C-alpha cells in the first residue's frame, strides 16, 4: 500500500455522543469528548453513529406500526446498547487521557478500558 502522506495521520476530533457527531472544529458545536484518530478511525466512528441512529429509527417505526411485533423491546434495546458500547469502546481507545477518564467514570460494561 502506497503512503500518500495523509494515510495513518492522526488528528484531533471532537465527539458529541448524544448528537451522534464527530467534529473537526471544536468551535462548531457542543461536544463532550476529544479523540485523536486517523481519517479511517473517524469514519468508523461516524458509521457507528449512523448505525445507532438507524437502530433508533427502526425501533420507533417498529413499535409505532406493530406494537406487538416479533422483536421485543428488550431485544431492540440490546441491539441499541450493543452499538452504544461499541461507540464508547472506540472513543475510549482513541480518546485523550481526559476522555479516557470520563468514559471510565461512566462505569459502562465494556471491555478494554484498562488499555
């Protein structure tokens, strides 16, 4: 794989988990966490936020159209929580020391927080 000079280069990004945003400009909007990531890692986090948003929309649509559908609320919540754990695991892994401390203080049941 050829190195074009940008590949693997890490930059600071600012993450708003509630809003599902990964920002390049910390002045653009409110954010809670800071990460240092490659373009690919940032895109992976954005993809997880998109998946979380899709899961949220699917849950609302499912229960609106079919309140007694085949998937239980618990099953839907487990899927949502699974994606959220993936997000926090990645944010922890890429996070600054302050971000890591914040994620660890949330006492989430996610692996890899000792790294």
